[in-house]
C-alpha cells in the first residue's frame, strides 16, 4: 500500500489531480475502511464538480468513523 500512497502523494504534489484520484481509488479498492482516504476522494470529486459522487464518499467516511 505504501508504494501506491507515495505515487498518489507525488501526483498531488505535481498538481496532477486526475492521477491522484486514480490512485486513491485503487487504494480504496484494496482497503475500503480508511476514512481519511474517503474524504480525500470526496474532495477530489467535489473539485471536479461531481457532487453526488463526492457526497457518497463523504457518507462512507462518516459510516466508517461511526462503526
């Protein structure tokens, strides 16, 4: 998981948000219970104007924290 996170971090540092989101989603498929990642994914979708998808990820983050 660490190599994927390093790639995601590199993309965000270089303002390549498309690939940043891509790697966040890859990591989310591997480990679905990281609420911080869900928030980051929601934030990226929000920035892309995809509010319904963003809200879905925000809700998943809330559910993870509640449980």
